C-alpha cells in the first residue's frame, strides 16, 4: 500500500528573520554613531576652551560680556554717525568701556595711567595733555597748544621736559607704542607741508624719532602714522573742538614685540640726539638749569 505524501505548507513569515537582522544592525550602527558624536563634542569643547583661555590671556579674544558691550557700543556709535554734526570715530576713541586685553594687562595699564597722571598733573590741569584708556589701549593726547607751533612738526623747546617724562615712563614698559598725528579740518599749504596729511605724518614720525634716538626705544616697538583731519576726537565746527583735534596721540598698545628695556632714571642733561632732533633744546635746558651756589 503506497504511503501518502504529507503536504508541507509554505511559511510566509520567513522575511521577519531578515528584517529583524537588518533592524538590529541598523540599531547598532546608530548607537555607534551617537557615541562617536558625543565623544567628538567633548573633545571639541575641551579644545575650544583651551584655545579661548590661551588667547584671552594674550588679550586677543574677548569674553562674552565684552563682546556684548563692544557690540552695543558699536551700535550706539553707528546711530550717532547718522547725525551731520557727529565726527567720524577715530581709531583710539573708546567704543565701550572694555579694552581688548586680559584683566592683568588692563590692571597694568591703569597703573601706568595713574603714574602718568601724577607726573603730568600740571599739563593735565592746563588741558595740554589728556589721558584715557580706550579700546586700543592707553591714549596719551598731546594737544598742539602745549607742544607745537602752528604748522610746525617740531616740538618747541618748552615741551622737552614733558616729553622726557612720558618717554621714560613708557620705555620701562614692555608694550608697543603707536604714534598718531591728527589735525583739524582747516587746510594748510606751506613751503614745508602741502596738506594736513604731510603735517600730521611729519609730527608722528618726528615724535617716533625722539623716542628712538633720544630715549633708546627699540624701533620694533614703535609705529607712526598721520590721519590729517579724518579721525577727529570731537567736532570741527567750533574753535575749541578744532584745538582738541590738533594733537599727537601716543597709544600704548596691549601687545609685546620687543624685549623689555631696563628702567633708568631720567638724565639731568638732555641726550645729544634730542638736541639734534629739537632745535633750541640745549638753549632751553640751559635756561631752566638752576645756577650753582658757591659757599
């Protein structure tokens, strides 16, 4: 008797095995991707924090609060610039209360400013010297009325003592110096200078020469530039405003590119290079030197 063959029913759910394998592999893939991304974020955060800390200590990066304050100041300056009477904002005018430097450098700048205020108290009272800490650094403004004859790029002999005090106070610091010449908007045309560009640049470069030759500044620390009437400190529509705009700004920058010079006392006699750079310096020095008293 022939045995009857049993009929095997086909299984229509075998695809579930392949689907489950695929889902498992996909889950494992995303778990690996997620863990890798989290590790990368942690490393990136650590690297960013280290870089930010290093650059902030050098005074190159700002903190979040400083960035917000600087942006608010820029917005305020932009709104003021729409007014016809508002002067163009110069490079060294304060755009907010924060300077682009580390807290240690700001503290050092405050110390330098305090020392200069004591040294130059008479000149500050006469409004021929002004000091402030701006966005670029410590700004020492020398007004034309106290240092220059009109249309001249050579400081007059009466300003030698003040220049000596400023130069010697800054020479012992490690920071770079930028010297800027500025004028008002009154045109000039003389045998020596064709325009305010030449006058402002000549005053800045002559001051740099005094620092280098008379006080032995490293030339790598210094830079000089002239801006004519195009970076006023205030409006040029008044006589007083034009007088404030005729100035030479000595800006101590929070940057170091040359070795620090040792501090030396101001010599009682002017260096020979100062006599060469400023005609009449020797005569002025002899006039202010007290006579010796014989006993």
